[in-house]
C-alpha cells in the first residue's frame, strides 16, 4: 500500500525572499517576496493590492509578475518533489531594474522562491 503524496504547503510559509542578480553582458535582476498559503487545490497566484514597484515602463510589470508565477508553478510541478500542489501564492514585494529586469529574470526568481519554500516546508518545526 502506497501513501498519498503530501500536499504543499503543509502550513503557511511567509516571507520567502529571493534576489536573482547576474552581472554580465546579459544582466539579470529580479527581487521578489512571496507568501505560500495552503489552498483547496492547484496554484493560484495574486499580487498584493498594496504592492507598488517603481519601474518604467510600468506596463512591463504585469509580464514580470506572470513570469514569476510561471517559474513558481514550473518548480512546484517537478515530479521529484513528490507533492500535490495546493497553494495560494501572494506576491508581497518586488523590485525591478531598468538594465537587468526582464521576464526570464523574474521566472528564475519565481523558480528559486518555490525551491526555497519547498526546503522550508521540509525543515522540522520547533
């Protein structure tokens, strides 16, 4: 008899911060802070209403945030994690830079945030 895989996250995981920065001829810059909260099923991503980011053009931010959500979903759905994804992810904080922020940088930041949250969920709580 095999047991069902655990649900992720088992409890709220708040304040997952990631700074993804790479300096070279194709720079990357994305900083995000997200909360992972248990949900009924699947993955829901939302941007906190109070979030403001100073970046021009402001229209690009929605693409950056969508890329972060895609990175989170991609990481959580990897079979090696062995979890059932049932989470609400709330983007609480973000920073972007004119010379390094783009969709790929935010996707990688989302990927790293999900990995960090998975690690935190596996640590024993005292």
